[in-house]
């Protein structure tokens, strides 16, 4: 008993009859491969189908497993309310998973469900499973559903290991389905436009699917993944953990991206030969890679980043603000400037605080204060803890003095923007941010941050440049 197979699948609603207005020959291979996945799952006769979906309830620091005994959903939001699915949950397996997550140190469980209705990332694969079961005249298996999170690749992998272990303990035959599209930025005329990272991401994932070697799914560059507009990577990282140390036969069944979104379908079946395979312990390999990467970051950080890091670490570990150290370049003591300090953890934003105009007597003092604020006073996040310090990556942006401008004078790659109103509301956005490619996007985001309604409120604009230290 345990994991009998895993499948990686996309979740395009257009694959569902009634959603698409007509047949879509452009994704014929995707639909044929999906039909094959449904048949293979039916032939495996699992007790439970476990679906990891990016569109289920998701949190930054917690992997949510759907609670309850039953769930249902439909494609009404896609114009096909007649296409509905109802499932029975495997309550015992969910309980086993929740009892074991502490062993791996993963924050996961059934608390905090936002919406009990099945999401389309779950329903699209279950549609094909149900179709195969109906054609064979069999009742549907039980289902478990979980979301993804902002936790690390290692945490998603560990959660997959918990799923595999819980399946064995519960005496279940389980098929794991990793639901997720690939890049959403493959074509200029696609719904999300084009980015060179799109094809790179899809090539990386398809290579892992073809070979069954999953390390690249854990070490993928977060910036590249964000630029690609992917949605399935964390589901695939869970799947890698489900198959931890397991020899598999890997098969990429289909890959297409005709509408600007990548659809990949792959099958992974344990061979059952030779027991555990230590060479497929991708978590240990990832740990070695990650430690090397963080050590390299520390060795290469410049004086600006080093000062920000030391300031926050001193405050978190001692509760005291450190004095500005001696021996820094003269600029730190002689210049006054606004500065932003950004923190990232596992590729995700962990805090960002800054000043538009200088508030302190020196640039060094500005950076020290803003680093502490980024880690302890950003209202979007809890305070940084000592356990997180080794995993933080710092950016320091030093701002030029803002200058008045018109919209025609802006360039989101070169200039940051400040949107202001006569009553004192002000919103700022830094330049050269992933996913912000136009002046309209940049100004709209900055205005929202300041509570400003463009077109209704009187607004003025300023631009500034930054010197970015990574």
C-alpha cells in the first residue's frame, strides 16, 4: 500500500465540455493525454486520489488540506454550471497526514478553510478521472485536496513525503495528482503576454518530467519562475516529495502551449525494484545546493547589503539597535538619501520598508533603521524571527531626489514613481520590478498604494532613480 503512481497535469477550463464554444484542435494532444491519464488511474484502482491544486485555499506560511467529508463544485464561473463534480473525502487519510506533519516540521493542516467548494485546479483533473470511471462502470475513489503555500521548496517536498508515509500507514493505494499549468507568458498575443522566461521555465519542467530527475524543480530560480508566470511549480515540488527515494518510470505524455499557456502532462510510476534509491533523495541534494547558494550570497554582498543584514540580525538577536560601524566608505557618512530595504525568503517578499526622502543624519543610519523596519514593522508580515535570519536575502535601493514629471517622462524600468494628491496622500513604486512593464501599470499600482483613485482624484507625479544593491 502507498503511492501507486503520480501524474502532473494542467487545469485549463477549456478542456471541459460546455466551457469551450467549440473543439480546440490546438490542444488535441493535451486532451488525448488527459484521457489517457484518466484511464491509467482507473486501471490502477486506487483507494484515494490526492490532488494538489494552486487554486485551493492557500496561505503564505501554511499548507492547507481540505477538511470535511464531502465537497462539490461546478464550472459556473466559466459559463458551464451544468458541469459539476461532487466527491467524498478520505477523512482517515487526512487525519493521518495531519498527525504526521509535525514529524517533518511542516506547517500544514485543515485549519482556516476559505472556501469549501472545489476549485477548477481540482475539478479539471477529476473530470477526466470521473469520465474514465463512468466508462468502466466503477464508483469514484475517495479524494484528498490540498493547496500550495509560500513556504520553501523543501517544505513542499517534505509535505509530499508526509503524504506518502500517511498513505502507507493508512493502508491506502493512493494516486497523487499535481495540478498546475506551466508558464502563462509564452506568446505576445496570449492572455498574459510574452516573457523570455516562459519558454525557459517550460523547458526546465518538461526536462524534469521526461527524466524523472526532480532536483531542478527545487532549485529553479525564483525570479525566472515569477517572470514566467507559472502556477504549478509548488504542486510539482510536492509530487517530488511523494516520490522521495522512489525509482520511477517517467514519461512526458504531452506538452503544448498554443494559447500562450504551457500545458504539460506526465506520468510517474514506481518500479517496485530494489527498494529505496538514495540517489533520488532530492531533499538532501537541494539542502546542499541551498547552503552553497546562501554562502555565495553572503560572500558576494556589498557594503550596503552587509550593513542592512547586520542591522536586522543584531536587532532580532539582541533586541538592541547597533551603532553605525566604522570603516565604511565615505558615502555612508557624508551623504543623506532615502533608501528602501527589501527582504525575501524562498524567493517570496518577506518585508519592505523605505523612506522617499532622508529622515536621518547619514545614509548609513537610514539603511540601518529601514532594515530593522522591514523585518519588524511591515504590516503585511509578522516580525522576522531568529530562525529565519539565515534564509533572508536583502536588497537595498538608494534613491535619488524626486523630481516633478509628466506621465510621458516615465519609464518603469529606469524610474520609480511617486503619485501624490494635494491632501497629502502619496503612493510610491520602485523601478524595474518583475511583472511591471508599462507606465500605466506602474502608476496604477503606486496610486492604489496611496489610496488614490486616478481619474477622480487630482494627482501629480514625481520620478526618481535608484541605485540597487543586491
